[in-house]
């Protein structure tokens, strides 16, 4: 079954004290006493089902074998009321939530997007031979044509196989190759996550890098 992502960008903003008529910070520490608010539903920015990105960022469906940036952190203790209410609503519908976690803009802005995965992708990358050269056509953990050609070495349906990086098999006009990808291959700079990063960066410029975060969860 497929896995989808949901969530919210949250912001810890400083409301004008004159408008509130009170001090909003207790104890003088930065951010203390200031509530997190839901800034925008992730649904408005990105609902793409991209397992490479899910694995790279949050460790879900991590077939590409990344060291996740923020996996299984759970729900922040100071999560906004909007996010808490949304999770209650989802539970009432009987939907099962997995992999709840969060990550701040401060963490995201220092990511080394050139960092490779820890080992080769569990899915073989497939290239078709054309007059113009090799053309990438997709990747899969199991392929019937490949399995028929190589036998038991192809692995078992539904069970990811560990391939030595650089291994290649030419079957007909299709080249099967074990490759290790980088974070920027999973989360492209101009890809579906760009709108999310733009919103978070804009809010961080106003309120601080540690005062903007993305809270997400997954359902099957």
C-alpha cells in the first residue's frame, strides 16, 4: 500500500505586547512562554508521494538507505493546538498515523545536501539503451524480467535486496545498476519540497531559525 504525508509548518511568533497588554515571556529565556502556532497546512504546499524524500528527511520508506535527518521524534510537547486537534480528528476517522516527527528550519538550513546515502539503493536503477545513449526509466526492488535473467540472485518479491554499489547487469536493452544517491537527488532544490522550504525560510527571517519547524506524520 502507498504511504502519504501530512503535517503543518509551525511558527513561534512574538505577538505585540501592546496588543496583548501583558508580558508574553516568562523567565526571560528566548521563546519561553510563547506558544507555537500552525502557520500553514502541508497540504497547501506539498502532498507528493516521494519515498526517497520521505526516507532522506524522516526515515519512512527509506529504500534509498539514507541516515534520516529527523526520524521518529514523536510529537513536540509544545505542539500547536491546531496540529493536536488535527491528529485527534484523524484518529476519530480510524486512520492510523505513523512516524510522527518534526524538524526546525535551523536544522534544515545546515544540511549537507551532497551527502550520499549510507549504502546503495535497495532498488536497482534501470536504464534503457537508445541511439542517444542510456536513458533512465525507473527503479524497483524487484523486476520480473531481471529475475528471470539472473535467477535467485534477484531476491524475493517484497523483500529489499542489498546490492554492492556499482553492480550492473545488462538484460536485453535494459541496464540494471546498483547506485547510491545523494540527499539532493531525493530532495531536489527545484522539486516538490521547494515551496515548503520557501515558506519556512520566510518565516525564519521574521521570527528566527529555531522558531520555525515542520511537524509531519504518515498514513498508509
